[in-house]
C-alpha cells in the first residue's frame, strides 16, 4: 500500500509540473498577443479604440424602430408634458412599452455633443456627422436644436472617408491631419480623372481634393471625412 501511494504522489507531481510549464511557455509567446488597434488621425474627433472602456454599441440609439411604436397620443412623460418640437421628434420613434423621456434624452444628448464640439471647432462637428460617427444628428438638430442647422447643412454637403458614388463636383477639404490621407476620382469606366495629394503631406498641411465633373466614384483612405472647401 505504501509503494502504491508513493507512486501515485509522484505521478501527480509530474502532471502538475507539466501543466505549469505549458502555461508559462504560452504566456511568454509574443505571437499569441493580440495586435494593437491603429489609432485614428491626430485631428480626428473619432475616439481612439484603444482607449475604450466599454464595448461599442451594436445598434444606432437614434434610429427609428422597425417594430410597433407608441401612438402620438400616448407620447406623454411620467410627469409634466412635452413641448411641441419634442413631440415632433418623438413621433414614430418610441417603441412600445418604452419611456418616451428616455428616447428624448438620446436626441438631446446628440444635440449637446454637436453644440459642445461646434463651440470649439465647427469643422469637427460637421465632420463627425458627415463621417457617420455621430448618428441621428439630422432629426435631433431639426427638432431639438435648430440653431445647429448650419453645421448640419455643411455636413450634408460632405461625405465620409472611403468610397462615395456620384459626388458633386467641386473643391473639398479633408478634416484630418493624417499624413497618409490619399484620394482618387474615377469615371464610370474606372479611369482616374484626378488624384492626390500631389506631394506627401506634412503634419498640419491642409489636404484638398478637386473633384471634376463626371466623377462616378471618389475613393479616399485615412482622410476621416470631406467637407466643401
């Protein structure tokens, strides 16, 4: 009995040692580490994903629901009353069994974000809307903070980084300080009509794009958003 007990103890110790060795080697392997996420351009109002403390939302909190909504007659807060413009914003936007005040707060927070950003940098506020980073701004501004309509008008004449179909011809500026921002305009046959910048930009350079008439696709990389110059 004594020999069997000693053998069992020895086997257990060996198994534990192998397990610890395996854990140590995998923890020291650099190849197993997740790659770091790239940071957004320095002047971009986009948040740095590396600084996020909570996972990004998977749904647009400003989007109108696709299911049943509260009838306009039932759009009443638990206390007090809504203003006429607030009811206009809430119409068709409040899902059944949802507090209308909570939905209204989402729109008000969107307005507050536009107002705070515009106070320091109007281009950054318009670019946040044009890029798609700030969603729901159109309805929020229209009904809840109409004094920000000039910001919305500028944003709606712009477009986000990436590929845009049939852009209006004209001069546009990239709202970024990225030195890797590039762009190209092509016609319907995929032939390049214009591209840029002509020389590698330096930090602080203003990057512009002249989109000629007949452009079918405008494609840019690392430019965040484009606004009319």
